[in-house]
């Protein structure tokens, strides 16, 4: 969507204030750049040769540059296939994507093959901004520090993924990341970010409990709750605050009512560090048993067996697939970590 490419390649791109249509595309690029600056992830899904696509993105009159995108697919595969590959690479659900394309045939194909993807009707170039702006896809009620550097975080994730391919053993790769997990209870400066995370539809979210900032403050202030959050730093980036656990104590039982983690840091072992910390905090509070809850949604199937992998035993399941899991604290074996663990987020 960055310009109109003529038959003569990059020289045929019409962009800039010299011609009216070029100005329209310039303004649309600026709009997309502004979206990126508030935490919207931009990707390219193009039927084209990669060299041509990169030449277009490097056009001297263009606004968007290759580094503004966290993934660039330029080939002759179907766009729905490319989009699925991008979603897999970024560990995002396809329902997180808005497919912006001026070709009605491509829009129809993506709509048919990936019905969970939003596909706005981009008919006239002069209306592109209005269509997206009025859609509500990118409305923001609050911005966190993580939002403002999200593109950089995904670039760092891509670099880490490339590094993984050079190691024969995955554990060696994890060690090479030089990770530090910083785990602590909730702090006032992170309340907004914690609330934001609880209201997102993460794939790694066992109960999808939604919390307001007031809810979070109340739980943190109560001795009835164990509230933990963590961020992960590696040699490529500070990934920001990416995981939250909230447990409610009933007598000698700790019920884990919320456990979520950003997909950006999947398969790094941060959940192991968090579980070790949860059990340590439970022991300090005199907890004997930990009860985990899993409530299935359309998105969180990946954590269906999370508690089983942590040594819990399933004790209940209803006809909706909701499950309860039990662990005796005395039976827990501390998980092996491939990261240092520190405390204090500040």
C-alpha cells in the first residue's frame, strides 16, 4: 500500500506532493507510521519479488522503511498463506491482523480462507485513512512503555529466532540469550500495564480474568492475594513486563485465578521461573496446596495442559472443558532454569 508501482519498477512509484495521488499515498504512509508509533505492528504481505518490494520501501520519497515492519513477505505465494506464516512467526493469532489491500480479489480470498482476519474494504485511495480510522481497529485507551517500543521488541524477537537456528541443542540456545527474569509483586508504576495485559486476548492466558486498575490495586493491598509480575531481559532486548500471576488464598489453599504471559517470550522458560516464585511465596504464606484453573477459550488451547506439565494433577473437569488442577507444595520440584532471576522491577 506504499505507492503505485508502474511497469518500470521503483522508478514508476508515484509518491510525494508533486502529484495528487502521490500525496494521498504519502499521507497514508504517514498514518501507518503513526500507528506503528503507538504500538501497532506493521507487516508486509505482497505478491512481488523481494528485490522490488525492498526497492519500493527504500524509495527516497517514501515515509515507511523496511525497519518499520516486523515481517516482510514478498513472493508469489497466496496472501492468506503468507499471513498465516507471519502469524506463526510472530506467535500471534490471525484474529490480531487487519488485512489492508486495494485488490478486491485478494481481499475476498483472505476473507474466505481466514474469516477471523479483519478485511476492510479499501476502495478509493483518498478514503484509506478514513476507512481505517473509523473502523475502531486501532483505538487506544492507554499507552504503556512496552507499546511505544513494540516494533523494536519484535525485531529483537526475530534476531533471537535467527540465533536459535545456529544451536544443535535448544538449551544451549536459551543459555546463549543471557536472560534475566525480574519478578516482583505489583508496583504502582506498573498497574496500568498490568491492567492492559489482563484485558488482552492472549493465547497464554489460563482463565482470561479481566481486571481494572482498581481491581488490581485492591488485590495487591490485600493479604488474601499473592500478586506477581515479571519482565524478561535478554541480550537482544528488554521485553518489558510480560507475565502476571494472581493467586487467592483460602485457608491453606492458593487458587491461581490468573496466569498470563505475552506470546513474545514463549518457550523461553519464564513460566518455570514464575512457578518457582509462586511456590516460594506460597510456602512463606503457609500454603499447603495450590489449585490451578483452566477455562478454555477460542484462543488459549495452547495452555490446556499447562498445569499437567508443571506437575499438577487434574481433579475436576466439567462438560465445558473447564478443569481444576491440584499440587501439594511439598511435592513440587524446582524447575531448572536457563536464566538468572532477580527481584525488584525498579
